[in-house]
C-alpha cells in the first residue's frame, strides 16, 4: 500500500499541481544535464516494462509488487526516477493511480527507490549477506515511504474545508456544509489501516527483493557492481 | 493487470471509438477529467458514470475486465472514508462519483486506443527523450510478458506455486524475479545494439 492508489478528484489542485512541478523540474534536470546515452535509455525502457509486467504477478493477499526498490538499487537515483515516472504514466491510463496524481505517485515511489539506494549503497554496504542487505533496504524503505504516503494524504486532505467552496450553488449546500465543517481526517487511523494491510506485503516484497539480489549475485554478479 | 491484454483490445478497431482520432479522444478525456475534478454535483457525475458504463456496454468492450480496474481506487477510498471523522454522505458520494467518472473515462480510452498512438500525441508537448523511453517501454512489455508467460508455464508443469507453503512460494518467485531482471538487462543490451545498428540515437 506504499504506492498511493489515490484516484483523481481527492486532492486540491494546488497540491497535485505542485507535485507535477517538482517532478517536471527534476526530470528536466536529469534529461538536460545528466548523461543519458542510448544504452542507458534502452535499459530504462526495459526496466519500466519489467516493473509493469511484474505487477501482473498475482499474490494471494491482493498485494502487487512494484519493484521501485529494485529500480533504485540497480539503476541509481537518476534513471530510477525516470523509470518510475514512465511506469506511473502507463498505470494512470488504467485508472491505477490518477492522471492528476502522477506527480505525487512519482515522488512517493522515487523516494522509495532513493531511500533503498541510499541504504543499500551506504548504510548496509559492509554487510556481506546480500539477502539481508536487500531485505533490510527494501523493508525500511517500504515502511518509511508508507509513512510518507500517509503524510502526503494528510497534507492534501487535512483541511477538508476547501470542499465547501466547491459546493456553492448546490441545492443541499447548507446541509453539506453543516456536515463538512465537522469532517476531519484522522491520520492515525489511516496509518493503522496502512500498516495492518501493508505489513504482510512489505515482508513479501522485501524477501523477494533480497532473494532476487541473491539470485543475481549467484548468476550474474557483475550486474551488482 | 496485463497491459498486453489491454493492448489487444485497443487494436481491435471494431468500434467507432477505435476509429476516432486519438487527439480528439484525449481532448474529450481531458475535458471529462477537468469536469469531474471541478464538479461539485454528485448527481451530474453519477449521470456521467452511468453514461460511460452504457457506452462501454454498447461498444461491447470487456466490461468485467474493466470493472476489475476499479478495485484499487476503491480500496483507497474505503481506507480514506474510514479515516474521516463525521464523514458526510454528500462528500462521500461526490468523491465516489468523481472517481468512477474519471476511471471509466480513462478505461474507455485505454481499451480503444493503442498506447503507441497516445505516445505520439505526447510527443507534441513532452521532451523527445522521454517520449522515446515511453516507446521503448511499450515495445519491451511484450518481450517480457512472453518471457514471464513461458516461465509460469514451466513452473505450472513442475507443480505450480503453492501459496499455502509461503517459504517455498517466495523461493520460487525470487528466482523468477531474479531471472526476469537478468533477462531484461540482457535484452536491453541487445535492443541497444539493434538500435545502434539502425543509427538510432536517443539525443536526436
């Protein structure tokens, strides 16, 4: 559940608009100033496809893999963000996440990739057991980004009073406003729901990340260098 | 979620929506999204959602499959509504009808428009490099889907994945994912060689 499946129409415009600006500025910097040889771009294209295809692997608990952590570890902080943006755009056209929240989703998943990259390359660098290294990087990153996701939702909807303005001219205006004045987003409850439903998924995804890295180290270790 | 399957439907070309210009479809979709985001009347939005559902049924698009795509946004909405104290029905209906309208609009376009045509339109306002990555991803999806299908066929022939034995299931899946990553990196190198031979440069 760390990936925000927030549909369109929940957040105010300034909020998702700001996320779009941040993402486009970051992407513009990557595309303009970072070296992006064709080989790297072919890899980015293939990895985006890998993330999309991996989502079709059905897990029995209704959780789907997203591989943002693996993208961060294997592709690094620039290419992984590019890949995540592409994946989110593909998914948005299927109503999986919204068109207006592509920016927000890209920020959350990019943070997931960047945190995992930082943990894997710098914090657990001395750990020789690659499974544990991968597992911990993925797990910590997934937990942290779930909290960040909840924070983002809270930042976007804690002030539900903006909804009042959109009800002007409505026949039930007074009734609705009366109720909405009392509406309040409870972030603790939301977090609790995220943890309750996401925790099994975090363990599965982290195990698969660690296991996949272990497999790569056995079969083709040069990929991890 | 199988993008290759959606792509199959989008290439059917048997309805008037398939034949309609992609730019016009995307323009209509943008209008629907903007209208839904700014609209405050859930009855109008509900009318729109019913109209789009009727259109999907009329065009004989795979309604059941499309309906499955509503699950993820609805899961979020359930969490979201549970977390709101003193939730008003008016607000809940408004958000639900907004989501339904937008997702049905998106799915109608996704099931009647091939992704590559959408990216052609993207090319008019997004950086060239980014659009090329979209195309490379689109092409790679089919390569990897085929590989994944072959892997799962092989696994099924050896008894399949039994999720009642989670450790064994994870052990199989981690190998599948590891193999898929190695294969995709190798395929990307081959793709690069092919592109280079044809004089393709991402920076052009």
